[in-house]
């Protein structure tokens, strides 16, 4: 089992930046991804990264504004979010997937953290 703990959420003004961190108990997964869900919205793919080759993936809504990175020595994945918008307000989840086929499908992720709230004031 992979245990995941998110941190770094909070309140930020529009145009500001926030750095989310995901601490994983092990690297026994292929992808580590970030998803978000706002009230009344479907769960949305934000970004993902692989432990073994540092491949990165981004959702259309955040491409160009977010950077995902990992530190294998610390079992940590970070999501740097810049130029934040009110529309980025959501509950953000870190997740780990054992599968290699698709990085963007939340149904393929096996383990989920508790999440962290990101609120962007307008």
C-alpha cells in the first residue's frame, strides 16, 4: 500500500503562487498525480509524474502555469502553481497509480491522499 499526505494548501490571492507537496510512503507506483475537485464539478486531472523516468503530464487548464517535480530520495512530489486564478479554487488530491497505460484517468489510480484545500481569492 502507498500512503500519501498532502500539504501546502491555503488561501492565496489571484495572481499569486502556491506549492503543494505530496509525501509518499514508498515509490511502489508508476504515476503520482494531482487531481482537483470543486463543488459541483467533476474530478479533474491537474498533473502527473513518473518516478522512473521523470515524465510529466499536465491538464489543459493548468498547462503553462504549473510545474510538477519529484525528489526520489525523499519520496516527494511537488506541484508549483503560479498565476493562480479564482477558477483554480478546489480541493486538491495527490494519488498514486500502479498502471502505466494512462496518467490522466482518476479511475486508474489506486491510492489517494486526504487532500488539501486551495482557495484563490478574486
